[in-house]
C-alpha cells in the first residue's frame, strides 16, 4: 500500500480519556508495526474544545470544576477522578489531579496547529498532555505554551508570536466545525481513512481490527 492510512483524532488536551485513548491507540500502532504487511498510518490531531467557556485561570480545584460543570456533589466528582486515574495508571500514566491547573485550551489547540505546520505536532501533543496531567504545568497561557513548544524543538519566539496573533485560530474553528459536521459530541474520536469513526478510548484490539479492516477494504477497492 503506497499511501498511508489516514487517522484523524479529535481530542482536547485536558481530556483524561484522550490521553488514555492515545496510549491504547499507540499500542495498536506498535502491534501493527510488528507485521511487515501492515499498512503505514499517518496521524493528525484535530481540535475539540470540551469547555470553551472555561476561564484561563479557573478559581478552584479539578474537583470543584467537575462538580460545578456536571452539577454533582464533590464526593461524586472525586470518585470520577479516582476512577479515571486508576484506568490511566493501567496504561502507564500517572495522573496528578491535585496539581492540575484547570484552564481554557484554545491557545493549546492553536499551538498544536503551529506545531503541525512545523512537523512537530505529535511531539507537542504528547508534551502538552504530560505537562497538564502529570507535571502540573499551566497550558492556557501563551508564555507557558511557548516554553513547552521550545522543549520539543519549536522556535519559542515564533510560537509565542503565533499565539499572540492567533495565527491558527481559524484552523481550530475549522476542526470544530468539521466535528459538528461529523456529529462528534465527545472525545477522543478517531476517523480512519475518512470512512470509519471510533468514539472513545477503546481497547487496543478494537483499534487494531479497525485499522486492518480499513486497509483490507482499501486494497480490495477497484483502482
């Protein structure tokens, strides 16, 4: 197969299931890579803001935020956080919710488009998720984001200028519009070869089967 399978992943950098889904999908790619006949896969991340009305500096803890957002008791919010943290641990992720800075993610999405234009989107996506969920870094402010961009080899000043000027905001909005067109209501959401949609942090075997099916159907299609 000369052309790689395309996988577009709609996600948010403060979505705990998106990081879990990323790990499970990466495990699927690793499993496929062990098969010399398996297709090549090209991954692109798309923007999805779960809560665009969130302030840059939310006053409160993630428990407070979740409790207010969902209208549930703090105890229920804590139980939800503990559950997702346990699942994250099962795929090798150490979520540290006590250190998290709840924030608005639009600038992070703009930065991911900047990184894509410079061939570093995959590296930055991982860096942002790790910074947010395990390091207690702030990912809602231009200065902090430019620092993270530099850590993956992007130019700090260019990144900061792109964020200050909102150079890639139209790309973020285009991704969101496409999500609406596809009927995406939650993330992560995976679109394989512009044909198949997978919602949620599915098990690795599910991703492997879907990728193999897409590759097989493409191979059988008339030239």
